[in-house]
C-alpha cells in the first residue's frame, strides 16, 4: 500500500470514527417546556421521559399487535402527516373497517391536557390507550391478550428491560411507555410561535387582521397558546345522525348534553375534516357554520348567543382574514419530525 493510499485510508477511518462519535454525543433530548407555553400538567415525576422509554413507546404506537387481528395500530388512525389524526375520514375506521361514531382527534401537546377524548371520559393519559385497544370498533382486543403477544414477541422483553429495568411486561409499563412517546408530540414551531417569540418574523396585514378577529371572537374558547381552554361546549352543530350526546354520556348532567371538548386550532391545514363527527371538510365551511348555521339549543354555549343572535356576523372579508391567521398556526416541522415517524425505528 502506497503512502498516499495509507493516508487516504487513515483519513477515512478517522472521519467515520468522528461521525460515529459525534452521533453518540448527540444526547437524547426529552420533554422540553416550550417558551411561552404554560406549565405542563402531565406528572413527569411519575413517568420521566427517557430515550429507552420514548423509543419503546414509539414502537408500541406503531404496533399492530395491539389489535385483535394484528392489523390496527395507534398510528393507523393517527397519521403523522395529518398531525396524528385520521385524514380524510369523517369518523374513524377501525378493525374489519368498522365505523366509529367520532372523528379521530389529533395527538399533539397532550402534556397540557386535563382530560382526553371528545367527551373527556378519560382523565389520565397513562390510561387513555386502553380505550381504543378494547373498543370493539377500534382495536377490539383485551389487555391480557396484548400483553401475552408482546411477551412472546422479540424484541419486546429486551426493550422493556432497557426502559424499565425488567423484562416483565405489564399494563402499567406499557401505558407509561406510550405516554412517554405521546407527551413528546409537541407542536410549537408555527409562524405564530415565531411571531410571539419575536424571532424576526411578522404577520402580514391579513394575518394581523385575522389575529385581531380571533382575539375578539374566538379566544375565550380557543385560548392561546394551546388554542383550547380544555372545556366542553355546545357549538350549535345540532343533533347529529347518531344522536351523539357528547359529554352527557359521561356525566349524566343535562347541562352537558351535546357538549364536546374544544379542539385546538393548531395544524388545521393537516387535520380535516373538522368537528367531533367530521362533518365539515373545509375551514371555510367551519366559518360559514359560525356565521350563519349555529343552531339554538338549550345547552348552546352563551358566547354563541348574544343579544338574541346566534353565531358571529363575520363578513366575507373577515372570514378570509381569519383563514389567513389560522394558516399561521400550522407547524410543518411537527408533521415532518423523524423522531415521531414509524420509519425512525
């Protein structure tokens, strides 16, 4: 081997070693508190996010063995390209193509959620995945069967060992791993966020006008910066085809009839269709509803009935301005973050 060849070979080895070492030096960054966001409500002291726990949770999220016939995973109804919702379906499609009764909500910024599901029937994220797993129109499986399948499927025992120090696969550990993945699904890199953090980005005139309209008419329910106040409200959609009574099914309080959780306005460009039953396929249709189609009902939110008038009197120009502002809440980096993709495994 010539001296030149030896130098080239040595250089390549050093380069590859340096690259490998640099990759190793990139430490796993767990959950971080975004600037301008309120304090997260998830109890991280009971389930701190680790690299091993996050990676196990991601694998479980895309694991079809969580369903009865091994065909449906969490990622089936929560697609990253759609901000982790089921794009194109008015209501969810589960196992054996069975139809659900509600639109799959997006999964993002869950660390700030005080309740889960459209009706708030679950109050603990570490319990939430049990609902779709055992629901007959979603995954139609039992937790006992899921655990048995995972125990008999390499590399799960080894992955649980890495994440929790034991090969024992339990419901609690499985749920905690899924939570470690889901709390990391943070969307906070939209144009709106850059404007608020004064990062040299500014609203256009229509966006600023839409922001002012949002603050005047929408911010009571869709509160910044999460763009939801976590409350349950009747927004005047009327009674749907399946007479879904919303939160009333959970509380049996007549005041909760036809109330549903206020969704976030973030990433609306990716999450159509809209509303709990996916009845609107465009944001223009949503604004048209609030302008001229709000139905008066006994539990209609008072904010939608002012001075004997239901809804808001948005002009066509104002609707365009609102649409311009809503576009600033989209976060392309979130739907393209490789950490959250199935291919990252």
